[in-house]
């Protein structure tokens, strides 16, 4: 199951820079993870200062 970015996202972009497959992009009001491209590595969750990414 792909990771998801919750409403706690403040659009800082740290997750997008850490994603090794480029599955994260800026969305409407928060960043979004492309579930088809996500490889479930969890790097994004570890890089989010707000704890806004969950599986």
C-alpha cells in the first residue's frame, strides 16, 4: 500500500526532495504521492518534519 500525505502537510517540500523515485509532487494545498509510482520505501515519512505522511 502506498504512503499518503495527510492534511497536516504544510507544503514544505522535504518529502518530494527525499523520494528516490520522484513519486511526490505539489498538489492543491499539500503535496501528493502518486500511488502507482510509490515503492513503499518510507523515506518520505522519515523526512517529513510534520509527521504528515502515513502508510
